[in-house]
């Protein structure tokens, strides 16, 4: 057993420093409030690694340590230059047991597809199957509604802004500057965070502030500021605000943005972090957004203006207490929004109120056994005041319509238990269960999962995981109910790392059950997906990196008891990125995404309806029998970082869909449905801006 204390140059004890062996980082530990640690040593042919954010990582050969002495003192030196990014220096004890990808802050900025958005940065991952160029994440063939986004331990439903009736939006609600880490669980996500019947995205805000900074930004479509200020020694505040407008952005490239007239958005956020004593931390994040959008839309045979607006407020608050053998936490969240949408004779007003609270305790029973348990309460209330077409295909302003008012609420109380057991240096077993306490005639359910990770060697690992999961759908204009969803998932993930190369492969199967409906006319109650993923990353030298991923997805849908091909049935889904990142010169990134088109049900005939004066479409009985053209998109981004004493200037420019490829998004028809044509995803657009940073 090795004993030691970790301090800084001023002889101050460092709490929560990471201490582990280079050969088995998953079996490491963290320092206590006095900077002390204990670590089992099996072999002296290894290296002790000690790291902490803001300090240089220290590597100590065990052969140089006298194991018989009472304890060793380790002094960490502060880094001479800290770049504005998140550095995760040790594996998370839970996430390592699952198929997870960690995204750093700078990965978001250098990703040309992301456009500086944390959720859009997921698009380039092999597990991402988002096909509509939005910020709503879809993972391994599942719909975005089944994927959960958890922010500081609190679920954030509908995490995209600039959203339309189908809850799809161009960007997310999150500012990358406040993010400490972002984990993406492709499937079988840990039940500690709540139920998800697909994947899960976990976002945590900053816990440490390295410096005070004022940041001002100006882009082609926005003006913003960001302020980070330390309060005393270990507390800080971050405040930001942005005003987005469309005049210049749309005006200089209206030809390539034909469906946008104008948009306007104001959002503001404040992140407060307090360290109360040695054992207690408080964090509070509050966000507000007011957005509006006006453009052109076409559905069936009507083309006209579309107007949407939304106001939203949410706050997430966290209390953490570090006990001698564990961590106690309370996570709470309040969300309220009001939105409106108008198109033709469709008029929708929707208000949402949500309250969330969870109490958790993570208990380090033994050095190789962890137990985590807790209870959560999730209250959701939705109000719809809608005007809808009397005949679904007659949606002009003068066509007949009807009004309906719907209110629904749901109280979800859940208990969970999660355990992790390091059987030996190579094998780790984890399992979890999460059950609801039925309220108001709810159906009782129990979610369960397991994970078995085998470390073949220091560079290779296998992860076998599976489970049964339950969650509720998010109400929308087309389906106001909160339906109980279920999924069965199983996955096998393999990773291999050598000096300059990282390889990852996965195969999975899932059966998703439960009534779901978005903006289609069909209710899906059974979707089966089998997939294979291959990913490789190669670093040619210090600044040049190349990534390539390939996915195969076999998917089938069941509609009204009959089986059809799935909308995301792809023989290939290719994503590749070439990045050159030299802080002294510039950073440039080129990305390509290619896949077959999604499947849809075509209109094959029509008949004239004298009541409405419109032709009524007749859909093919063979659902999803047509396919959009193949999708191909190239994006490039270029940025330059200029350091001037306490000031820094960052300039950036991105060119999206470089070759102006017309990727088909949805089918359209003339007045009697005798001729078919298509709408397209984003055409070639340019976006640029400048950021000024002042450290004080």
C-alpha cells in the first residue's frame, strides 16, 4: 500500500487530485481534503501518475519510490500556459463502464459541422445518426425524442432552440464556454442519470476557473459578451449574453437561404459556483431565451409564411457534500416555456412547466466496489391551445379548421441502485436498476442494465453491455400525450490504442417499443435496429489529425402491425475529418459526411375534394417505398489565435456545404400531385466572426 500527500508549490494540500497507475488508470483514486491518498501497488514495473486541472501532470516511476517509508510528498507545478479548453485527466468511474465519448471544449470549436454548438458537435461521431442537420441528437438509429440530454444531473427536454413544430432546432441551448465536460453515451446509458430508451448526453458546467476573463464577440449574425470572474479563492461567477439577428447573414446569401426571411434571438445565462468550506460545493445555472423566426414553408399544395416565437427560462441548482467515504448530492431544476407557431390555418400555442429534484449518494464501499443510489421526482405539465386543419391536406388560411385545447401532466417518481465491482486488474462488472413508483394509474416498470468490461491489455479493451429501459415521450403538436416507451438494447464495443492511432469498433441491436408520432401520419410502435460501427483516428504528427468512421444500419419499422423498411436503413454512413491545429500558425478543419437518403412514403395519386376545393392525396400502400437522393456534404473551417500579453484575438471563418450540393430533405408536389419535386437542406453558406479576450 502506497501512502502520500499531494501539494502545490505553496505547500497547500490539493483536494480531488487524480492518482493512478499508468497501466490501470481505471483503478486509481483521488486525494482527500488533506491531500492524502492510498493506493494498492501490485507491481513496481509501473508509473504513478498524479494530475489536477491547472497543474502539470507528474509521472513518477515506482522503482524510484521507497515503498517502506511512511509516505511520500508530491509537489505539483502550475502550468505556465493554460489554454481555454477542458482537459479530462482521469477516467470517470461510471462512464468507463459504458460506451462513451468525451468531447473537449476545443473539439467543439474546431469541428466545422458544429458551428460552435456542443450538441451539433456530436454529428461527426460514428454513433450519431442525426440526418436533419439540427442540434437534436439522434444516436444509433433512434429518434431524437428517445435520447436524453442531462445538464448538471437534471434532464433538459427539447434542448434545441429555433425549434419548429417537430421540436427540431438549428442550435442547442448550451454555451460551450460554461462546459467542463460533455460525455456522449451511444447506447445503454447509466441509469444513475435517469431513464433513456436510446442514448444520453451528459453535460457538466465548470467547477474550476483558472483566470478572470472578459470576452467580446462579433459574428455575421450575432453580438455577444462573456465574463468570468473569480470570487475569493475557489468560487466564481460566469455571465454571458448574445443577440442574434439575420439582416447581414441572410442578406449577403439570400439565394442560398431561400426559406429564411428573418430571425431574432436574445439569450442570457449566469453560472455561479461556490465552495463552502472543504466539503461542500454549490452550483447554480440560470438561462433565459427569447426567440422569433419568420420564413417560407411548403406543405402539400400550400406555400406561405411561417412564424414561430418562444420564450424559455430554466434554472439548475446543485448541492454537493463530500463525506469521508462518499459523495452526497441534491440536483434540482425548474423549466418554463411558452411558444407559438403559425402556418396557413395551423395555429399552435404551447406552454410547458417542469419541476425536477433528485437526491443521490455515491458510496465508496471498498477500493474496488462503488455503490450509488437515490430517488428522483420529475413533474411535467403541458398545455396546448391549437387550431388545426379539418382536412389534413387543406392548410391554406381560408381552409376549414377546428380548435382544441389539451392539458396533460405527469408525475414521475423513480428509485435507482447502481453498483460497480473491479473484480481484478482486467475485469470490471457493473449493474443498475431503476424503478418508478406508480402514480395516477401509471404503469409500473423496472429498468435494468449490466456492463462487463475486459481489458485485454493496456491498449485494448472489450465492453459487453445490455439492458431494458423505459422513458416517456415528449409531447408535441402532433401527439400531445406522454406515452410510455420501452427498449431492449445490447452492444459490444472494442477499442485499441497504439502510439499514433486509435481504433474503435462496435456492433449493437435494439428493439424500441412504444407509440411515437412526430410530423408523420404514421404511428410507430416497434422499431428494430442492428448496426455496425468502425472508427479510426490517426495523428500524422504533432498538429495533423485524420479521423474516419463508417456505420452500417439495418432498420425495420412496424406500423399498424405490418413491417416496413426503416427510415434510417443505411448501407453506409461515412464521416471523415482532416484537422491541422497549430496554435502558433492557424487551425483548419475539413469534414465530409455522406450517406444514402432516408426513406419516405410517396403520394402516388389524388382525387378532387369538392368540400375543400383541394385535391386529396393518395399515399402508397407500401410505406417508405421511396428514398431521397444520396446525401453528401463538405464543410471547412479556418481560425487564427493571436496572443498579445493579456489580450487575445480569435478570428474564424467557416464555409458549409462547400460544393453547394442539393441534398433532398422532403418531397413536395404541385396542385394535383401529378408532379413531384423536393426541398433541400442547407445550401452553401459562409459564416465568420472575431472574438476578443482580455485576461485580468
